[in-house]
């Protein structure tokens, strides 16, 4: 595991934990969401998509984009 993968893994973990805390992700669908978040972070950091090189299958399955959630007032 290289430096970028380790950093992306840590960031993805922190993001998923925060989403669980605010109720956007449940422990029941953790695996599905973690994979998508990790791949997005890797793509952002390296410019290369981790895994199969495409998100088309994920998007076809109806994975929700962050823009689909209404804004929350703090």
C-alpha cells in the first residue's frame, strides 16, 4: 500500500464516521458507501480512479451524490 492509498484510506474512514454520526450513512450500508467514498478520494488525490477505472456501474446502481442531500443549518 503506497502513501496515497494509506492517506485516502484514513480520510475515507474519517468521512464515513462523520456521515454515520450525522445519520447520512447507517452501519448497515457502510460497505457500499465506504467503497464509493474511498474511490472518489483516490481519484481526487491521484487523478486515477481506484478499481475498475469507471464509476458508471456505481452511478447506474443509484449511488446518491452529495448534491442530492438538502443543506443542513447548523
